[in-house]
C-alpha cells in the first residue's frame, strides 16, 4: 500500500469523479550515490544526490530542480513478504553528456563505478496545473513517493553502451540473499587492502604516473621506475585525458609497464596522467612487507585436502 498526501488524494478524487479529464503526469528519479568523484583511500565517496525527470522540461518540485533526461523504467511489480521485486532502468545519453555535479560523462561514471550500490527512488508527479515550457514550483504534496525503491545493478558491459545503459533495479530485500557466514576460513586475508580492518591508508601508496610514448589501451608505460610487480594487483585512476575518473585493476607491472585487467574503453595518449595505487596479494608475506602483520586475517596454515588411497 502506498500513502499519499491529502492534496494528492483530493486531486485524484477529482479525476475519479471526472471533474478533471486531462492527466499531467511525470516520472521522477532520485539517485542516492554511494560513490562520487572524491577519490579517497581507493574508494569513491561523496554521497551525492541526483534528481532527474522523464518529462520534456526541467521541473521544480518542493524547491528542488529535477533535470529532464531520457530515462525510462520497465514494468513495476510488487511482491509480498521477503521476495525480491525488480524492474529495469534505461538511461540514454550522448558520449559527451556530462552529469551535473560530477563533471564526468555518463559513460565514464558508469564505467568507473559511480552508480555501483546506488539507491534509486522512482516517484510519480500528478501535476495540478497544465504543462508549460516554464513551469512554476509545484508542491511535493502532489508526488506519489516510492513507487519503486531499490538498489541499482549496473552489471556487466553487455548492458552498457556509449549512448545508453540498461540496468536492473531490485528492492532492498535482495540484500537478504547475502551469503552467511560473512567471514570464511581461508588462507588469504579477509580484509580489503586499506579498508578499516586493514588500517593502512591507501593514499600513502599512491603514485602520480605520466603515460609515456607507446602507451595504449592495453598498456600504460610509466615514467616511475619501480621493480617488477610493484603495482601488480593494485589500481590505476585516470586523472587527465579521455579516461578521467575511470579506474582499472593493474593485472601486472613489469618493465615499468602496467597492464590493466581489462583494456581502457577510450584511447590513452602520451602525457595522460594517472594515479597508481599499490595492491596486495593478501598473503602473509606481503602483509609482513607492509609491516601490518598484526591485522592479517587469513588462515595460511589450514591443512590441505588429501585423498587417502
């Protein structure tokens, strides 16, 4: 059951009594980003809120501006109990369309994880006044809130294109599918490198790198001279160039060349700058090399499985 204000109830009653015959409806989308473009200790964290509408023009509702954009959702279904409800969300954009407040393109934001773990509320506005090119402020009392509320799943590149992206939206009950127990007994460390349990600070292991001649989508030739493996299993973040704001895992680092886990989507030019972060193989020897052995949470001496013949 959805609740609505008295003003919205009265407006809908007028439609039911056929006192009003023309409906003025607009879909509203509120994104709560867990990630933004303030890159801190290896994670995006800004807590930004993005407001959009599928209407033809911007709308001011309750003093907030909802920017018009080509966004649409699939059929909305509601399930009772703890079953997971879902729908789809499609966003269309041009390759150079920039998200206001983030200063990166939609494609770069989707690629770099800005929308990972993002909460989205789909609301519906029933406007009490006819549409016009320049709409006056409309009271938020005429908004049916949370027609659907859930977590965005950007998924793989299969639904992500240069001009559009289709994502899955699931209700928060999907979190109940989390595997329990949370911690597994295994040889490698359970921590993420530089998380709160690891206690190391990732910015202490950051290096500014300039791409040298010969760099490409599949290899960044570094101006920083370090031993082979120095940045292996780390990450690199684009600071300038076409891949600004986009990050990649460093698969290998040898002969001052970093190989990304997957090729960059956009071209890499000589002079583009990146931030390289060191990684961790989560072994006890590497943890000892970081002088952080007291926070190692692996079980390296587990007996191996043997078959008795």
